[in-house]
């Protein structure tokens, strides 16, 4: 279905985790503009509405006015200066969110060409858990996985066994 390489390995893990916890009958608000993974969710039978590029650090209308039963946020919160604020405002009772984990051997991501494509936060798992709990969420399940590359060097070697992605299912 999806090959086991970047970004498809991530998509496989994310889809399997989503299907484990969320029924296709539960409408989803996916934080972030329409993207390849929101298309995968739709192809799998999910009803998905995406945000339109609002600055979720200061504009919460989309989450406070949505009637979706589930909010998904796949690699979004690391781009926000204050993810706590939008997490606190979500009306939905279910959340599935993933983040790239902070790697001790690599600095935070910052695009050289796009001034908005940068990671303000790269969380450790316990930090993300604490953020969610402080915002009123109860974590029911979580998973981690690696993101090996086909390059040669010390960092690619470390990526073989160092978890890069962390996903959680939480409820209010």
C-alpha cells in the first residue's frame, strides 16, 4: 500500500494508529492545511476537514467553532510558539497527535528556503505528555518509531535505533 520509506513509513504508522482508535464515522478536524496524509485519511473513508493556514498561536476560531468529534494534528505542534493555547481551546473530545521527537544528536529543524517552515519546539515524549495533560487531555495510548535514512554517517546510524516520531491518542 505505502512503501516503507520516508515519508511513507511515517504514514503507515500514523494510519495504523489512527485506525486503532478512531472510527471512520467520527468527523475529523485536521490541524494544518490539506496535505498528502489528509488525502490518505479521506481515501480510507474518514470525513476530514483541514484548517486553512490560520495562525493557530493566536486564532482559535477553527477549533472552537468546529463540530468535529476528533482533532488530528500530525507534525503541527512543533511549529507553534505556544501549542498549549490551541490545545486548551479544542472542543472535540478526542485527539490524535504526532510530533517529531527532539534528537540529542541533531539541532531543531529550520528550512533554509521557507521562513515559516521551522520547529520552534522539538519535544521529548514526557514534555509532550505534560503539555497535553496540562491542557486538559488524558493520554490513553502512545507509540514511537524510528526514521532511518539510506545515508552513510554517524547520524544516519543513530537514526536506525533512535525514535524520531511520537504519536498519542488522548481524550477529554
